[in-house]
């Protein structure tokens, strides 16, 4: 369809059921307005041409806090926040990408070499995505895209991974008849980020954005992680997923994040391995005294967290398959307690004045009590916390958080049943 025809279809309600499926029926009017705005901007930029609509979601980590970098297990889920793009295929081997708030130079994909000067740029991710497809024997081609994202940057929802999955989905649908797997699209996003963007990262974010719904992942073989989609919707059981921005900055915390894998690997080395994913609890306990002496007590506690948390993530996926929401919520709380007590990524060591994540978790416990779950979200130390809140407690919970952290600090989210897709 032409952009004008897509716009008419949105206005007339042809996409209403799809919009409700992707974002929730309560977001219908808001999303229709957003879709129309993006279509109007795309037409103004590129003209009224044949185009497609593409979407890739953000993600949330649900279980497996700081386990992926030790080749452990994770439970993650895609969200109803996405990057939405209007895309026009072109004969010219150039990818033109425009978005609200920033400009991107056209990328000539007849040149797929690594450009050192493009490190840490959008252009690098575009070139790297195309290169990964070509290296694997898939077809690539040019396109023009206008996109906007409501995946919140810096929130632990993985806006960069959503973008990488979007690019892979576009190349898949335009030039490969949808034959490329969600798993390859995720791995290719990681490749683009590692090799072309020149930033080390695991595969968790891309896989969660690409697979859709809940995704149970086992990274024991990092080149070929085992990924299983688990269809489950907490909303069907009366629970809202709420992320709260506790308004603490990630700035100057890089050393805190880096210390976690560093200390875990130091423990693994004493146990004769490179990562804790190759170790057992029995080995950890048998070497506790040596670990304390050579690595310190915090390193021992973080290893203890990992070995429990990686199995807990697998158990969370298991109870979701069984539809056991009560067991799931108890495991979420166990995970949160372990992160706070043993992993120690809730408060910054030594900062007794600023412990906003801890405050948010305490308020969550007070409001939710025995009827839901709460835990730190993502890397920790700053950013967001996650809670599963009964629908009848939602307004009270949000009001309490707003009173402490400021208005609009809460994001009421839904689990999205699909990953990167072509909508039209």
C-alpha cells in the first residue's frame, strides 16, 4: 500500500485489532494517533510511495539478574513499547534512516567493511546488520525508513536492541521473504553491536526483543543459546506489570557494573573455570574459605547469587508453562531478595544518602504485601524497579510512587506476544 492508503486504513479502523494486540485495547486511540503522525512524517519526508509498517519491541528482564554474562539462564519478555517504522524498499543499495530527534547519514551497503570512525553510531549498527546478513548468505538491499521509538532509553528496556531487531526484521521481510529466524536476527544484532558499533554486549537483549512474549534462555553454549518462547500474560490473572523510574542516574557507575562480572569470574577461576555457568554450588561451598581469602566476601556472595538465580530463572519459566501465577510471583520475590542481599546491586556501596532503588522496593513491599511481587530491574544501582501489581492496587501503587519519585515515574506495561514483525 501507499503511505496515504496506510493512513486511510488506520483512520478507518482496519488495524484496530492489530493495534490492540500489540499495545493493549486501552492504548488504541493513543497508538492510532501515533501511527498517523509517523505516517504523515514519512510521507512528508519521502513522498506518497509504496511502503510497509514494521515494529520491534523493547524488553524487560524478569528472572536471571546478572546471569547471562556467566553463561547462565534468563527469563525475559517483550513489551508493548516499540520502535515503529514506515519503510520503503529502494533499488539503490543505500539505507536511509530518519527518526525524531536525531539525524543519520545514508549508509551505502555496497561497502560492508568496518568503518572505525563509525564506532558508537547508528550508521555502524546499520552497516553491521547488513554485513551480518550478507555474511550468512542472506539477501540485502536498500530502503528508506522513518521511525519513532517509545522504548525508554536508559530504562533497562533495551532501546538499542529493539533498533537492531527492527533493522533485521526489515531486511528479512523485504529481501528474504520472512525466511530468517528470530534467533538469527537477534544474534545478528549482537554481531553488529560487538563488531561494528564496537561495544561488547551479551545476547539477552536482542533475543528478548526478537522472540516475543516470555523467552526462556540458556546461554550455556553462547554461540547457540537455547531459547524457548513461553506464552503467558500476567494480565489474564489480574496483574499489571509496572516499572518505576526511581530517578537515580547511571552516570559514574560503570565501575559498579563492571565489578559484578569481574568478581564472578575471579571466583570461577578458583573453581577451575572461566565463568560461573560451568561451576556448581557444591564446588562453591567446598572452596568458600579460599574464595573469601583470595577474592573477598562480596565475590563469594555474588557467586552464591548466580548459582541460585540461574536455576531460579529456569524454574520461573517452568511454572509459567504450568500457568502457576502464585509460584511465579514467589520466585520473583526470591530473585529480588537475592539481588539485594547477595548480588548487592540495589544500593551503591558507601552512599548512605542516595538509595532510591531500595526506597522504591520498600514502598513496593508495603503496598503490594502478599499480593504480587517486586524486584530490582536490569543492571541495578540506578534506573528502574519492576513490580507485578494486582489491578485493584494499581492506582494506589502509582500514587505512592509518584509521591516519592515525582509524577509520571511509573510505566504500566503489557507483555507483547510477538517480537519484530511486519505489520503491513
